[in-house]
């Protein structure tokens, strides 16, 4: 390979690097635009939900909305706790039933 071919190859490589950098920059710009669109859509959804929430519960102030939300969150937590307790009782009952079956089988075999 002679010197002129090497220079041509080096120029081609540099041009390719420039093109790749431009493509990467375009992709980054597209990513940024998409992220901005997603952010705007989320904002619209939150606003839509906020209007629905205020209309549904007929509240006019954020403080009233917070009270409703906190009350409902407490109810959800209470329900979860109640369900966990109920599940524990069910599990204990299953274990007791299994133990009773085993005892009955032993007594029957004696």
C-alpha cells in the first residue's frame, strides 16, 4: 500500500467518525425529544386524573383532597393488615386440621 492510499483510508475513517458522531448526536436528540413527550403525556394524565378526582369527590381544595387520599390510604393499609391476619388464621387452621387428621389416623390404627 502506498502513501496516497493510506491518506485516502485515513480521510475515509475520519469522515466515517464524523458521520457516526452526527448519527449519535441525532439519536441523542431524538431520545431527548421522546423523553420530553413522555413527560408531557404524564403531566396531561396527572392533570386529567386530578380533574377527575376533584369532580368525583366534589372537593375544591387540595387540603380536602389530601384528607380523602390519606383516609383511603389508611383504609387500604388496614385492609392489607386485616387480610394478612386472616391469612395467618387460615394457615393455622389448616395446620391444626392436618394435625387432627394425623391424630385421628393414629387413634384409628391403635
